[in-house]
C-alpha cells in the first residue's frame, strides 16, 4: 500500500512539473494562435495546485513539535531558495547591468519576497504553508470527514469570488468573513482530505468537471462577462481546483492499472520525481535565457517551436539537476541527493 501511494505521488509530481514547463514555454513572439496559448493556460493551470496537494497529503497532520518540524522541512527548501535567488539575481545583473543600490535592496528583500525571478514565488508560499502546518495539525488529527468537507466548502466559496462578484458585493480584503479560509492553504487541506478519504468519480463526471474551465471561458468571451482570467481560471479559481481533483483521480486510477509494469516500479521514476524540485528551479533559466534565444527556432512552425522548447527545457533542467544531485551539494542546491 505504501509503495503504491509513493508511486502515485511520484507520477503526480512529475505530471505537475511537466505542466509547469508547458505553461511557461510559449514565447510571446512565436506566432502561436490565441486558441493554443489559452488552451495551454487552461489545461496546465492545475500544476501548482497539484504540487501543494502532494505536500499536504504527505505532510499533514504534523506529529513533530513545531520547531522540530520546521528544522526538518525548511532545511530542504531554504538553501535552494537562497541559492537560486542569488543565481537569478546574478543573471539579471549581468543581462540588465550593475546597479549597486538596487542590488543591495534586492538582496535585502530575499527574506520577504521572491527576488531574481518571479518563478520563486512557489518557494515562499511553500515556506508559509510549512510554518502553519503544525498549527492546524491538531485540528486535522481529530477532524471528522464532515468537518473537513465544511472547511473545504468555505474555501470553495472563496474560489468563486470572481463569479459571485458578478451579482453581489464581496469583501475580499482581510476584513472579509472568509478571508482566512482563502489562499493556497486550501490545497494543503484538500491534499490531506483526498489522501485520508478516497473519492470515486466516474468517467462522465471527470469529463464534465475537466471541461468546465474551457466551457465557462468560452461563455465568458461570448456573453462578455469580463471575468478576470487570473481570478477565475488561474491557480485560485474554482475551475482549476476541480481540474486538480480530476487529475488526482486520473493518476490514481492509472497507477492502479499500471502498478505491475516495469515503468511504475522503475528506479528512474523515483529519481525523476526527486529531481522535479530542481527542474522547477532551473527551467526558467534554460528556457528564457538559452532556448528562447536560439535563432533556428524562429524559422520553425510556432507549434514546433513550442514542442522543441518543452523538450529541450526538460532535458537541460533534468540534466543539470541530476548532475548537481550527484554531488555533496545536491540537497543544498536542488533539494535532493542521489
């Protein structure tokens, strides 16, 4: 049972990592159609939610003392965050020029916000979730299924703010009644809930839930609802969360069907899963600093550019992560030692 669940989360983690690369791959001047770019965004948006759900499923509830848990978990992400912050700051300084005052300001800002590259926002959010995980764990340990469903329902309402705001006035600031039920903590709890209480969705239900995002997006365009894309369809939108649940089910069923195959039981899958952290940290550098500047890509069809960008980014990011993970510095730079 433990082995099967580990394989499941390995596959889910790899899938989420691939989605991250795909969602960042379209180059602004590549000539890709609006339909292609929108489809990539809509169908790959679950990437970050899946990462948070995996963490919630594997970490919650926390049984260690507060500081013991933080020492154990934060050591795995603080050093890579600092290393890549300085790395991306250096890359930015080299490309944009040296400004001593701005450089000092940027470095001093590292403890408070992502610096060097916006992709590091995930690390800061994850640190925040780690810090609150031991606080909510006593409740999770004794919470009933119905209580957890109620908490998730309140979170679900906050995910619908852009839709509800079309008809009612909503206070979304810190004075709002559901403000403290909003945000990425909901993904943490959702991952814990799905890990503890298995749910079963038939194929038709999964298809309907998965299709909601593009269907509502088309309705939004056709009827002129003017829904904010990043509010309604992005990471903290209800449609993205529903897609995360569907992907959770699809991968769960897939692993159950394929658990006896060599692919599911190979050490390569485990290694790839461990490398996803480093791949995430590296992919923007290889993609936008190197691959996007390959002149030969400009002569290819936009869709071919996208595919090649995804493949090259994946290979380079994985290679760099794997090589570093083989050294004693692996856990400090890419969060794992192979």
